[in-house]
């Protein structure tokens, strides 16, 4: 038992990576937050629910839906957390992990891993269980809550065991798959990663969650053949006072979890150590140095080589996929949560595209922010090469701007096609969008160059937490400043500032702020060079 | 006499640790120069200072007459460096990485092509060049790092433990390459823990200990200084660095 706890603690600390010294370093913090969070959320829910929702029937319905949903949600949550845990760990790090050569059995390994996931999930679990307890006490459904909480915890372990099986099988399959798949495997990996992160983010969107719970509870009884849903069915039958079926589904759930524990132990025993994948990417020839279409924008062959390298990094590294997932997630959330109304006012239609537009700004910002840190320790290659700070800054900017500009261009085409605003409005929107995009990229780079995080093990982060916070704040302020004249015209001062004047003001502000950000980025890069290697 | 590298009273410390103390060195052009010393003696710091990766706290370093701090761009153009652990872009294939390094150094397409193909063949990486570096063994990564350092035909090669992880055949190839390049006037500074290699490859050796230069000379001169004319370089090294009392330690471990 002690070795299981020790193992889970080691894995949790590895996953947390380079968290600063002090209290937050220990996974025990999550447990403390959970222990405090559970009674607090239960108490607050119990205290305020009647004031928030006046309709008792609605409270009862919400409580019922939530209790039925809990066990299935914890299975899903556990699977997602485990996948995210695996997602940012490099395969070479995993293969040399000391867990692989310590005297630990497969059962201890699986239980340790599952416990580690529990550490991370515990704050969310405690919140869900606390809120549902508050509701259950209010509606006198405490006995149902006890069953839901028990099956919820069981579900969390079930999810963790499922992932252990998946991980072991991936360890087995990935090497041969990657060898055979080549470039197509890279694309599949990229899209899977994006989908995974987008799903993880969307599942915490309250509107999406509410819609899903209602749909789920309505259709669960028709899906009795899915073992993952048996815990939820047990609760549903308990609410319907069908004790025989409650017993059957509960026993089936426990059996199913134990079977998965057995399967995961067996698969881990068989395929334990992940093999660092070897991917073959046939390249017919050595390229002649060229600057291609980037030459039109004044990029040299050397800068083009740097840009090409960064674009390959974006497509090929699983750690980079999260930055592409952000705009993807924002687009999906918009489509799911905001209804498109073809008869609405043009301005409403344009606003519909604001969330995806902001997602694209974030894409450019994050790519620039992590541009230096993503070099990792291979940054030494640039430091010993005959490159100037200006060349690197230009290349990093272009690498962040290229994909985001393409995405923004596509979005503007959509806006034009669907909202069909007048020429003046379209021009203003286009100018403001591209100015904000450039500004966000420049701010990202100017901050990223000052706060790079070159650490590669156990996890990559690319930018320090301090840098990420400063960057977000600065980017928000800079983009707001750039868009202010046009937004002011659209929403408040249309009589005081005409749209062409607002557009011209936006351009002027963008020119000044972009120049300042560029100079700051250049200065930061020169300082980074002067400071020398610190790893 | 023309010097490839000159250290003038160079010192460097990392927080409380004095990595290099008042080091003076003069390395002649076309020489293979060995840096020996126990772990933490300052060898890697000396090498990183030559490349400009680490800035000295005091003193000056010149490479072929260029000040490493002031004329860093000129120095980088004539320098090839292989760090202790290869730092490569693991998401690129071996070929893409070499292609990238060649582009950074501005090599022409045909020169780039012929050199890359030649080196891939010499180091027996043909057929593996299209695999992503993340799947390479340590030795293969080391070979790629060595090729990358040689692609632009540097005048000064800085090799930190260049033979670590290489199989005997590849190690022999690297040793022969170093000799051949020395004949062509290329200067090499290399560190190694394998004293037989230093003995066989280096024209001149400096022994560093706790950041200070303890001795300098050819291996024969070092033997003479240590008054051990018939001893191996290992015995000389242990005597000079004062770390020759290993017998007692091993006996203590055995008991």
C-alpha cells in the first residue's frame, strides 16, 4: 500500500513539472483543497439554492439529473485527465522514467497511476460531490447521493483503469504505426491531439454541459448495453425505487471495474515500457536554400529556414497542438452555444464571429509567446549560429503570423459571405482584425523572449507562468487599445466618430503600439544573447 | 606564431562556484588541443566561453584574432561546436536538421548536398536520414551533431566529449577526421575523460583542476613534469590532480 502511495506521489510530482518551490509543489495541496472544498460547496449550495432557483420542482429535477450524471461524468473526467497527463509527457522521458526500473509490480503501477489521477481530479470531484450533496440535502435525496457518490468514485477509478489499458496498447502499437504511417500519422496525431484538448476544454463550458446533461438523462435508459453507463443506470433505477435492477446494475458496475483493473494489470505487465517512436518522413532531396514567396516580404533564405523549422515544430510536436486547439475550441463552443440567426441585424452576425476571431488572436499570441521557449535546449543551435537578433525576431514573428493570418483570412471570408456587411464596415473589420493580430503577435514575442522556459523534462511549458500572465494582460490591453476606435464607433459614439475616422485611428494606434512592441522584442532578444546560456 | 584561441586572465563563476580561475591559454593554429580534468574542473565552461555561449566574468577570449564578445558573429562563422549532450531539434529528421544547419550557415545548394551526403555515408547514417531524430540512439544523435559542426568547414572545432556514445568504428572515424582537419589547418579543442584518446589524438594537453590550469604540454612533457617518464597518461593525470589515492577508497567500498 505504501509503495502505491509513493508511486502515485512520484507520478503526480513529475506531471506537475517545474512548478515553483513551496507549498504548491506537493500533490497533497490538491487533497487539502478538496477536503475544504467539499463541505464548503455543499454548505453554500444548501444555503443559497432556494434563493437562486425559486421553483422547487426545478431544483428537484436538476438534482436528479446531476445525480444520474455523476458516475458517467467521473468516468469521462478520469479518462480526459489521464489523457492530458500523458499528452504533455515526452515519450523519451516516459521510457527512461525511474518507475520503469524500480521494483514495482504491475498492480502497484496501475493503482499508483489511478491514485495519481485522483490527486488531480480531486478538486473537481469534491466540487461536484459537494454541490450535489447540497442539492440532495435540500431535496431529501441524501440516500441517492450516497449511492451516486460511491459509484462516482468507482467511475473515476474505472476511467483511470481504461486509460492504463489504452496506454499499454499505444506503447505496443505506436512504434510500428508511426514507422508505417509516416506523414499521415503525424497529421492524425495532430488532429487527435487538437480534438482531445478541444473536448477537454468544451466539457467545462457550462452551457454545453447543461445541454449535454439534459440530453444524456433523457436517453440513458436506451443505452443499457453500454457498460460505462451502468453506474448511472443504477442510480436511475434507485430513484425509480426499482431495488432489484439497482442491485444488478451496481454489481455489474463493480464487476466491470474489477475486470478492467485485471485487464489493465495484464496489459501493463505485457507492454510496460514505452518505446520512443521512430517516425520515417521520406524527403526526396536536400532543398536548395530559398526564400520562396516569403522573399516578397523581405525574408532571406536563412530566415525562411528558421520559419520552416518552426512550422514543422507546430505540426509535428504533440506539445504544440494545444496552441492550435485554442481557436478550434472557441469556434466549436460558438457554434454549439450561440444560435445563428440569418434574419438578425448585421452587427449581431458580425459579433457571432468575435469568439472565433479572438481564438485566432490567441493562436498568434501563444505561438509568438512560446516561440523562443519551444526551442528548448536546442536553442544552443541558434546561439552558436551566425544569426543576428533581428533575423530570429523576424522569423519567429512570421512563424506565428503565417498560420493565424490564413485562419483570419478564412474567417473574414466567412463574415463577408454570411453577414454581408457593407464595404465600409467590412473594411473597418478587416483593418481592425489584422492590426489586432499583428499587435497580439508582437506582444507575445516581446514577452516570450523575456520569460522563456527552456526546460524539457519532465514536461515542457515554453514560457514561465509569470511571463504567461504578463503576456495575457499586455495583449489584452494592446488589442483593446487597437480596436477601441472602431468599437467605440460601433457601440457608443457613432455620431461623434465616423467609421472611416475610427478606422484611421485604429491604424494609427496599431502603428505606434506595433512599433513599440517590435522594439521591445528586439531588445529582449539582444539581452537574451548577451546574457548567454543559462542551462 | 599565429594563435587560434587566446585566453587572457579569464575567470568565471556560477553563483558561489568558481568554475574558471584566471585562465591563460594560447592554442596554436592547426593543433589538436586536449582539455583534461575531473568532473567539475571547468572544461565545459572553458569550451562554452570559446563559443560565446557563456560570458566570462573577467578577462578576454580571442578566436583567430576576433574578440568573442565584440565580434561574436565573425567567430560564429568560423566555429563548429559539439556540446557534451547533443541538442538537436528532435521533431526534424536527421536530413532536415542538417539541411537547416547548412541553410543557417548560408551554404550553396550543391555544396550542402555533397557535404551532407558525404558525411552521412562516412558515419553510416545512410538509410536512417529520413527518420525523426527523436527515434535516434544517443550515438546517432552524436554523429548528427558532429556532422552539423563540420558542415560549414569551420576553422576552429570545439568538441565536448565528442566520442561519448560512439561505437569504436565511428570513434575511429572522428579521430581520423580530427587529424585530417588538423593537417588542413583546422584547430580542435576537445575534452575527454578517456586519457588514451587524449594521448593518441591531442598535440597538446592542458590539465584543469577546480578551474585552474595545473599543467600544460605534450603528453611526453606532462610525463616529464610529473617525473613519471614510463607511466601512462592516466597515472600522470592522477598524480597531477592529486586524485591518485583511489586504492584506499576501493578497499573501503569493498569492506
